[in-house]
């Protein structure tokens, strides 16, 4: 093993049923280095980490860890921890009802001679540990008394005290404010001086450039490259993540473009916000317009859409739908105003797994009609068959359970659910994620067709190309806020990436 | 082999299979004890009323069948059970008799208030109980069984209070009618049949079934698709309360008295068992009402058989508890996973042999 | 100087203690003529509820893991019947029977714990089946009421008084009444103290809290969640059996309907005593106060004389409901603070 390298992963391969999740991925981490692991959704970041911590079993490749001869295989996270690889997640994995000291030492408490827990000694040890890390914390208090940032630092302290060589921080800053982030970074820097190698998974660009020494970029399960922070300025990083070489961006002509700003307004949002997820934003959407929401994962695209739809009730601002001021408390209110939302998490919020394709298709329509106006079976069959035919949904029969369908076909069923309600304004959140190329193209065409029929569509995607192909206008989001809009001539790969990356670098 | 698999995969396999099993035990018992082998199925008309063990099962099973309707919906929508149904039965019977007899009176042969007032009040209080349970579960996010625990304890106690801790007898023929015979057929059978028919019509005509199942399977997705899951869960508990109320009145009319301490005793177990035997998962989601109903009568058949075998009503819960545990153990994830692994191993071994 | 923190959990416990004091003082004022002010009345609450105290201690442990055990009442009935029939019909000696009852408790708990921890079945369903099983078994052992009269040792323990050197009073005839407790009270309080120390100072005790606090975290921190749960349910049934012996020493008989609804008292004692239904928060001292509140309620109802005994059930249920709602409201406030 090379000098100074604490962790080296070589040629990691891993497949999920039907999908190549990781293909020949390398990852190297030096002692005392903070390395960002970057990539868009489905790039393979979390899969790679799971391979490292023993949650996933990889098929090929080797992992070397400093101080251990030969490749290591971790059976589970406990095993990884024993070898010195610890993970701290966004949701703190500690017990809020126990004291800080106990959280630090549970499972390895100091004992008295008669075999009971020596609480006094434990508290002393904990206090010393906190002092070493320069944290002002009363270790006898319950964990829940402290802010999320401090809880995270306590989790890190626990990991560090268990002799960790590699510390994985999985999106630790997602729910922290600036002050707390600064504290966390201070701690990370201190650990770096102690020689701990830190893997930092985040989607905040600013933070990467503030604290990291190096960046490893993944895309579609392959390694794009391992860079030092100096060789990869911000725009190039976005390009690497999005999959375009910045120097030779091919201009794709948008097919569905056209100025729709003269058309009547369908949605007019002013100052809408939801605490903790999306800062106040204004947005206008016209009839027959396809508006794209772009930005990196976690930039607030999904949250903006959800605030309009009422999935997360907007806490400030006003919303006008077709010139009428409305309040949307629940999705059903939005639906009655002619909206529909195809959620990004298909499994958790989209499909009703144990119901048939037919039942899934008529679901939203039924919800709009209400409980007493059941759609007659003949009509249900007619609608289901119509959409199975129209969207070419591949299913054994209309009575097949939706959970037995492939991802792409499940997505089409949910799309059919909304098309059946004949919406005026449809929000599609990552409609093409994790589905095959053919279906992707079909969905893109469908979006353009819907716009031609005079419906408005909000299109959210991580792939700029397909957005350019479909959108008339794009709103750009960064770090939980809407930062601008692009339309007309600016609608190009280059323009979009610059807008996403923001800043001067 | 494939055929066997197909049959065992059928929706109503479990309830029908257990029903047949219970019947077979009866046949064997009859042969062993020297009766005619099919005396379990013999139906005759004595003194102008239907007579026979099968009729007995149908008659006595009415209460459980009615309860099973409500319990099925509650289990489906909230992945929990309503353990207050037995107490609510007792409460509704108690209130009804108290009104009919007048407070503090223990024995009447004339109504104090019209019959319908008493009946309606009994059913109404049961609905209120359902509303209370539903509110705690749907709006306060309390685990269903903890929420219903409150009325499980208080329901019977309130019933006792209403009856002044006495057994209140209402010896009026029109009251007894609902627990006795309508022509040659026992009235409870008819009431249960009417309830089941109404429930199936409602499920057929309205979209209630889709609503409940959708909420039970995926609450979040249902919300995005425009369902108000809290309202639907609340509704299920109210329906469950309603069923408990009707069932309580049937039980009360049967003995034309409000024996608050004993009406509906241990009924919650029977109702839950009916749902589980009906092939419904106690983890919520898809439901099958027909299965639950068959399950309910199977439970009654088990009870009747146990009595025939000389097991007293106090001892019967032992066997039912074992059946419940067996069913939930088979349904449990680790056991399922184990069997899946086992069959996969078998298949692999088979392949290896063929290769 | 340590800051006195008024977290929501402390508020719950404070409400409970205040409630007990108010209730008891109220009783003293209203029913002074019925001897409510005598120290012995307080001791009687302890004596009458000795069994329940032990059961509530076990219930608290189970609820701390986020589970529940509703089999306890029936298990007590089964224990009592076993003891009674054992002594009267089978002619066995009471010490042997008591050991057997404890072993039955452990086995019973192991089976329930296995179903909950390793088969991942909802605790409610498992213990409900356990409840009906035990109740049915009581009737299988014997259908009728059996009174314990023949075993001298058992009778002696049951009648034994432990005098307390203070707090006595002179009755109407001027004879000094020495306040006393029964051996069962000593056993019950010993159980509470031991469980309290166990929860606070042993690895197992802390694991119980960790499992209730966050099961996923507990697993990730290297605790054996399943084993902890298994042992907790076993502990609960074991303590219930101790409670069963105490209960039997009080009633000196076995019947099929004994201790019906006792699970409810144990659960409400724990909840009123500050144990969260979601697990992770609470302690046995709170549950002891909870039992005392329940005991005081029934003493008050009895002192009234006119009220039907079911009032005690109703008031307990209302209290339980009130505390459950309080917990739910606190949980909601906590959640909204986080967001």
C-alpha cells in the first residue's frame, strides 16, 4: 500500500437485479484528507459507501485499509466499525433519550468491580473526550437537549473515540444552519490534523470548496475521476457530475421551445415557502408552458414543487391558480384545482404496491370524484385499457399487481393516474429516473404533446439534456432557494450549468 | 404439485381450508362417539324451528360475523386491531336495556321507552366509542391497540354503571324476537346476513374499499393521490363501533338481558381471529371481507366443536390463543423468509440433480 | 450547580406526583371521618397493591422497549390457581409451588419474548394470545374457586404483620393501633428498588432504554436488540409471577376471574408514572407513584361507599386517556420544534 493512503478501493463492481450499480470504481483516501464524494442521483455514491461499510456485498474488486494486510471484507457495519470505518448519517444514529456520556460509551461502558456500569467514570471519560474536541457539552444531559449539529458532533466523537481511521459523513449538513455547519467544519479540520481520513458526501457545492482537499466524482455507477480541489473549479465539477465535458458542449436545440409568456397565467406564486426546505420564491407558469426546475440534488427543486402542490403545506406567501387566489392545505385541494404531482420517490409516494394496475390508474380520478361516486367497473376497465395502450405499459394484465412491474412501467402507470384526471397543470418530479432509454424518450415526447394540448407542465430532472429538449423556460435553484430563471437564448447546456454552479469560480 | 400451489395461493384458501378441517374433526368425532357420521350437517325442523349443529354454528356465529366486518376494515386501514369491541358490545347492550327498563329497574315486562329508541341509543353509543377510538388513532397518532385499550377497560365499566351493576332483564317478546326465531330461522342469522349484504353492497357501490386499502398499503402515496387518510381511518373505526353495537344488541336480545359482565367477553379475540383466519394480514393493506366472514363462522364452529368435546367456555380461549399464534407466526416475516430460503434451496438441489 | 431542567418528561412526572398529593389530601379532607388520615390507610394501599407494584415494575421495563404486555392479569390468575390447586388438591408444599410458579413465569415470558423479538410479531398480538391462553389455562387447572386453607407456611406468611414503630393512633376504645405492613409489601418494594438499580446501573438496563430510544441506532451501536427484548419480556413475566404470589397471599384463593383488568392497572400505572408509550423514557419509581394513584382511586371509591366499584375502572381509564393524550401533545410539540 502506498504511503499515507488510509483507504483504497479498487475496481469495485456491484449489480442490483437488472441494473449495474457500480462498475469498476476506484476510491482512494489519504490520511488527514477530507475528500468529497460527489454525484447526482443514481450515481452510486451511497452504493459505494454501503459496499465499504458492509451493507452491500460487491461482486468484484478489493478494499485495502491501512494497517491491515490484504483485502478486507466487512460482514456488516459493526464489523466495519471494528476495523476502523465509521459512518455518521444525516439522521443521527444515537439514542435521544440517553445521556451524552451513555451515547458515547454504550456497548463499551466502563464497569465497576461488581459488574455494574461505572457511571461516574463514564461521565469523566466523556467529559474529557468532549474537552479534547473543544465541545462545550454537559455529558450528563440527555442527547435530545442538544441541537442536531451538536448531536452529529457527538456521533462523530463516538466514532473517533472508537479508533476510526476512516470517517464517512453522509450528508451531515443537510439540516444544519450556517453557524452549525461552521462548527462541524471546525471539528472536521481538527480531525484532519489528527490524521483521520474523512469521506464527505454532500450536495452543497460551497461546502465542498470550503472544507475539502479532494473530490471524487461518480456518474451512472462509474468513476468520472479523482481530483484535487485545485484542479476542479466549480463549473467543471458540475459538468463532471452532469456528464458533459465543459470544453466541448454540444448545443442541443430545444424541440419544444417557444415563448409562452403571452399566454394566460396558470400558476402565480408569490413568496411561497416551507420552513427548512425551501426559502420564499416567486414563480409564474403560463398555459401550455413546460417549465423546468433545475439545480443539483437537494437544491430545493422537489421541495418547491411540493410547496405548490400542498404536499408540504406552504407556510408563507400567496398562490393564484388561474388568477384566483387559493389556499392549498392538502393535495386534494390542489387536485381539485386541476393539478397533479408525480413524486420523485416512486416507491414511497407513488405506487400502491399491493393494488392492481387498474386500481392504481383510477386512484386519483376516484379521489377527485369522492367516495360515493365509484367509477363503474366497466369504466375502470375502459380507462385502464386506454392508458395501458396509450402509454404502452407492459403488464401481464390490467389486474397484475403494480409492484410486479418494472420501474419504467410503474412510472407510466402513475403518469396514467394523473393523465386520467385530465389536469391543467402537471408536476413531474424526476419522471425518467431509473428507467430505460426508450421509455425516457416516450415520456419526453408525452410532455411536449401535453404542452401542445394547452396543459402546463413542471418538469424536474437531473439530466439537463432532456430538460433542454422539453422546457420553454427553466427556474434555477441552489441551496434551498430559487436563484434565477433562464429562457430563450440562454437555454443551453453551458448557460444552465453556469447558473447551477453559481459564484465566480 | 403446481396444482396444489395454485390452490393454496387462492384468496379464500385459508378460511375454506380451516372450515373444512373443523368439519372433518366433527365427522371423525361423531364416528368415534357412535353418532351418525354426518350428524354435524343434519338439519331438521323441530317444533317449527330449524334445528341442527350447523344451524347452531350459524346462529351463534352471528355476533362474530358482524364484528368481523368492522374489524376487517380497521385492520386493513390502520394495521392495528380494535380490542375494545367486546366491551363496546356490552356497553351498547347495557345502555339499550337500561333505557328500555328504566334506570335501576332490573326486570320489566313492558318498555319504558319505545324499542327503537333503546336500540338506536345502543348503536349510537357504540358509534361514539368508535369515533373516540378513531380520533385517538387517526388524529393523535396513538397506536391502535393502546388507543382502544382505554375503552376495552372503560366500556364494560360504564355499561355496569348504567345497569347499576345488575343484570337487567327485558322480558318483552318483541325484544326477545331479535335473539330468537323469525319463522323457522333464528333471527340473529338474518341480522348477520343483512349486515354482511349491506357491507358488501357499500363496498361494491362506493369506492370505500379502494380508499381503505390504498391508505392501508401506502399512506404517503394515498395522500399525494388525494386521499385524506385520517378521515378514512376514523371512518373505519366508526364502522367498527357500529358493528360492535349491532352485535352487542344481538347478544343482548339473545338472553333478553344486559349481563354486562359477560356480554362480548373475549369477543375481541374471536373477531381478530376471524380476520386472521380469513387470510387477511394483521399488518394491514389488502382485505377480503368474504374471507373474514367465513373465518368468523369457522371460529364459531371451532367453539361449538370444543364445547362438544367437553371443553368449557372458560377453557376455550386456550385453543383459540394457540390458533392465533400459529397464524401470526406463519404470517411473520422471518418465518416467511425462512420458508422461501428453504424452497429456494430445494429448487437449487433439484436443478443440481437434473444437471 | 446543576440546572434544573424542565423537559417535557419531567413535567409529566411532576403532574403525576402533584396529582397523587392532591388526590390523597383531598381524600384526607373529604373522608377524614372514615380514617383516611390514618397512616394505616396509606399502608393499606401498599398492602392491597403489593402484587400490582411488582407487575408494574415489569410492565415498565417492557414499555421502555416500546412494547407492551397485556398478559399479566391472566398470568396472575393462572399463578394463583396453580398455587391454590397445588396446595389444596395436589397436596404440594408451598415453597416448591412458589418456585414452580416463578419457573412458569420465566418460560411463559421466554415464549412471548421469542415471538416478539425473533419472529417480529406485534407485541400486542402476542401478549393478547398469551392473555387468553393463561386465562383459559386457569380454567383448565380448575373451574371452581379454590381457597387456600391447608398450607400452614403460606397462611402464616399471609397473616404475618411487620409492625412500624411510628404513626399509630388510638381507636375509639382508646387502644393503640400499631401500623403494620405485610411481607408482600417488602417483596414488592424490594422488586422496585432492584429494578430501579438494574435499569440504571447495568448494561442490560441501559440497553432497554437504548432499544426504546431508537432501535436502529441501538443495533448500529452494537447492542443485541433481539436479546434485550427477549430478556425484557421474560423479566416482565417473571416479575408478574412474583406479583402473582403476592396477589395470592392477599386473596388466599384461586378463581378463573381473578385479576381481570389488572393489565390495565399496570399499564396505566406506568403511563401515569411517566413512561412513554413509544418507549425509552420512564422509570419504575414513577410507576410506583402510578400504582399508588390507582390504589388511592379505588380507596376513595370504596370510602365513598355509595359509588359502584366500576367507577374505579372508569376513573383509571380516564386518567390513562388523559396521560396518553398529554404524551401525544408533547410529542407533537417536540416534532414541530425540530422542524
